[in-house]
C-alpha cells in the first residue's frame, strides 16, 4: 500500500512536471499579420511566417502587396529578417526583440500609370523616368527593435522597424498579432 502511494505520488509529480515543461516550451512557428514594419512601403499589412531556429533566435519571411489601385502601380514587398529574443522576463513571455533583415521590393506600372504621387517620399516607382507597363526591383535593409509577448498559442509584437530604402532612413512603427504553434 505504501509503495502504491509513493508510486502514485511520483507519477503525479512527473506528469505535473511534464505538463509544466510542455506549457513553457517555446512555440517553434509563428504566423502573424503585421501593420507597418518590415514591409515598409505598403499601407496594407504583411502576412509573415517565423521559425525558431534555436532558443532566442528566429528567421522570418513575409509578403505584402499593394494592388494596382495606387497610382497605377502594383507594389510587392518580401521582408526577410533574423530576430534575437534572448532577453526575456523570468517567465519568458515578455521579450525584447532585436532584428536585422533585407527587403525585396518590386513594382509593376500598369498601362494607366499617371506618373505622379508621393508615398514615403517616392512615387511608388524605383526610377526617375518610368514608362507604363514596366517593372522594377529594389532592395532595402531594415532593423527591428521592439517588445514581444509570446504565449503558447498567441504572439503580440510592437515596436519600431527602422529602414534604409532608396537612400532614405525611415522610422516605421510596427504592430502584429499572430498564432504560435
């Protein structure tokens, strides 16, 4: 009888510890929608996937698209970022996020491109004398400085994503909500 109680107690403690460790295990994948941030040239949010490659380190890729409704120009952005989240609260759910990455931007001018407009100091095109029906590609760099709330199934991120795009520094705020698994 005494052995049964000891075995039951040990089993209960082991299951509790296993459940606690599982609940505290960091999610390996995040899917989130971000407003502002790495897809700096777009008023629409980007859709992103992030993968934890080791504790406190992740890589992320996203996609943002501004349809032809903007001045006859379709804009596409693909941010790629490496993030460090090793500075955490005791529970690990509150994190300082620091990152650095690149941004691929592409635009295609439709036949209705009217040649003017201004958004973040440029007209949505990457050339001085653009013609309708042409496409351009450009690259930029961006950083991430922010706060992350990382729960087992939920992620909230807020901060600043400074970028260098077309030779201009841009301080872009970001806010994102996501699902972690």
